[in-house]
C-alpha cells in the first residue's frame, strides 16, 4: 500500500494509461509534516531556476499528515511496474519509508504503508523555516515541464479541502498559509 500526499499517485496513474486497479482510503500518518522543502528542476522549475514541491519531513510524534493511501491491485508484475514508475518520478532526492497508516476513523491501522520523503542528504532538499514571503515569491516565479508552480500549490490546497470539506482541523497550515500568500501576490501583481 502507498500513502500519497493526496494526488501524486492519482495523477501518475491517470497520466500513464492502464495500470492495476486501486482502492483509495482517506486517512493519516503520524510523525510527519507536509512542507514545500524540495526544490524541483524537473517538474515545477528548471535547472538554475527551481520551483518547489511538497515533501514529508519528520516532525513530532503528534504531527499528522492527512492524505490518501492507495492499495494497488493487479498481478505482482503490474504492481511492481507502478512502483518502478513512481520511483522514477520521485528520483529527484526522494526515498521510500514504511509507516503505519490510520483510517479516517482513527481506529483501523494498516502497517508498512510506503511513503516517499525528501532525503536531507539530497542536493535539492532545501528547508525553509523562515517567513512564507520568500517561499511564495520563488513559487510565483517558477514554471517547469509539469506546469506552473503556483498551480501546483493551489491544486494541492483545493485537494485538501475537497478531501475533508467539513473538517477544518485537518487542513494543513503550511499549505494554506502559502496558498493565501500566493493569491495575495497574484492580486497585487
């Protein structure tokens, strides 16, 4: 099973034609935060002018990241093919980890769900713990082969809201603050 920061796997499966079936399960993982701390020169930016993409970074035990786990169905060869494509897509400094995934009910746990996180040792890992202004300005001015960096942030924020429309406590403060700043910058352009 794979936990995805909302739409990554869905986008990959949709873009790449026939894939094994999948079951999506909303829920969360503990001990991580979602942050725009990964530079992107291959999707949302270009060499010399990188954009930023979201990654999971270790947090406190109480930190939670909400998203979707996908259970891939198909032959072992089909599932392995999807994993190889995901590994290729996440080649820019990501590594696989296994974590416990909690269903939305908070009681059901699935062990050993695969996640991808940006490794601190990769050259594109770029923590940004300061104000959101400089981060938003970098995103505002970035565009790559996969499209606008702003579009990426806005679609992620919308996906979070759509997944949990009546549950504000599941919203990701970092993503929502960045979304608000980007909208403000776009208005003032």
